[in-house]
């Protein structure tokens, strides 16, 4: 399957690059279908409890990301909305991962 290339417009770049940690972990988790509570738990697990996403922050971010086309609603299971990252969201996440890798590499070179 060939990945589709989507142009990241200036609005998306302005809002999501650089990305907040919350936004980063939401997109990272949504590489697989997930509902809000599972995103919160997976983020806590990945960060060893250092990052705890509050429900208000999570659902506000999910709504905004869905409106901006970074994630999409897939279906509902047991009254929980299931989301998944879109092609645009994947591109934005990859852009952020490259930025973080560059920062890490620069930090290592400067010490």
C-alpha cells in the first residue's frame, strides 16, 4: 500500500509544529484505533506516569484534531468513540518526530 502525500497547510503547521506533548502522545497512540481512556492509559504507561492527560484536555484535543483532519472518528463501541490517525496526522507526527530527533542529536553534539 502506497502512502498518500498530503500538503501540510500553513494553519496546520502553525498549530501543530512544534507539537505539544499531549498532541504528540495522542497522535502516537492513534496509529492504532483507540478511544480516549485508552489514550490516557497508554500515555501514562509510555511516560511512566510523568504525563497524565486530563479528560478536558484530551477531549478538547481530539475534537480539534478531528476538525483539522489529523484524526478521524471510526466507530463507537460501548458508548466510547474510537479514533484513528489520518494520512495528514501521520505526516504531522512524522514531522514532529524528525524535529525531536534533530533536537536530541543537536543536544548530544553540543555536550
